[in-house]
């Protein structure tokens, strides 16, 4: 029987104590924790292969570390993913200016729901899974984005691993631009990245300028096709995903393998997420694999951008498992 429990963490400066929701499978010792009050992030994820449990998501361990974190660990990125150059864009004949939160590169970065309070709207635990559904409602008060929306995210732990699904709805009276992304840092018990191998389902690499803004696309180089060793490889790179048909559905599967332990993490993204950003942090004990519905600077270049009519929805899913 799967279970859901809660515990209090914090307080974080400027907030009250936060409630951590623990989704668990007592039979296998697998579990996930979600922090609705702090951007709805997946804070921890432990999965099992054989008799060994692996920490597979890396994020700050304490409440104060969460507040100080600048890596956007596990962030839900909406209403835009990655960057908007200068924070400036045009939409249907009007000019908009977003707050800049990547000052050194002069960009607006990763939307603005990170660290915002989500509320729990549904939870369920039974013989098959434990799931938690959270929601953030936005009224249109951030400068540069006067478009109300509702973002609903469900985390579901089952025997197949962890599923993450999202649904963003235009709750306003006008059309709006939208893009979603997820920013988890994956690890296999903090194994050194140099001991891992990566298989990317990609068909093009996005070229970037010095501000990390796309300038075009080119074919994926030979050393990034198929499976390649991560030793001495540094990435901070967007890719266009390559999808395959599985059981009548198009999906892209990224695999992070630790040959020494004969274990691999699989991340599967639905067709509505046609971009992947891969980033290797300097500490090199985890790797960010970020599914996105649109390219960086999509509010300006339109690549993958979704335009939602009033009442329309942008939705998709991401699955994580060990093999």
C-alpha cells in the first residue's frame, strides 16, 4: 500500500514553516518528497533497482539552503522556460518587459512560478500509486506578463517510477504566449558525472550566443550521437528532441547510465516537450536534464511557442524510472 505523509520544514526567511509531502512505497523503500509551498518542487526522489536504492534527484537539503539556491533545482518553469533576451518581447502588436533575474546576461530566466506557493488540490494513495496534485493560480500581476493562468502539476509514484504531468490553462480573456519546462538535477547516488554515460534522443543542437540566446540550429555532432561517456564533458546546451513511436505515442527517452553499477535512469518526455536542455554543474555529481515545450527565447523566436486562447490548455508528461 502506497502512502502519503507530511512533515514540517523551515521556517524559511519571510515564510512560515513549509509542509513537505512524502509519497512512499513502503514495500520497496522508494519515496519522493514534494514541497508545494516552495514552487511545487520535487525536493527528493529515491528509486530502487534490485536490492539497491538510489537517490536520483539532487536538490538543497535544508530550508535555508533552498532559499539560498540559485540553481533552480527541480523548478517548474512557466510561463516561459529558459531565457527571454533583455526580458523584452512583442505579442500581438504590443511590447512587454519582464523583470530581469539573470542580470549578468541581461535576461529574464525560467519564468516566475519558482518559489511561489502552490496549493494541494488532490492527493491519493492506494495499492497502485501515491499521487499529489498541486495548483498555482496567477492573476496577471507580474510586470510584462498580464495574462492570468492556472498551472496544475501532478506527481505520481508507482511501481514504474515517478510520473510528472502538467496542465497550464489560460484563465484570462485574451490570448497569451506560453512555454513550460522542468529543471531537475539527476544523479545516481551522487556518482561522479565522469563515471556516467548519456544517451540523448536529439536531432539538432541549438547554437547560442554569449548571452545564451539561440542563433540557429545545426546537426548534432558525431560525439553526441548515440551513447557517449561524460568524462570531461561539459554541457550547457539546448537540443531539439528526436521522438520515436512507442505504443502509439511519440516520446523521447534520455538515458543516464552508471556502467560500474549496471544501473540507468530513464527520462521520458511526451511529444508536447520537443526540446531538452542538458547542463553539467561545476560540482559534477549531478546533471540537469530539462524537458521543455519551447526553445530558449521562444517569446521572441517563436520556436515551440504555444499561444493559448482563453480556456485553452498546454499539457504534457515526464516519466522517470530506473532500469
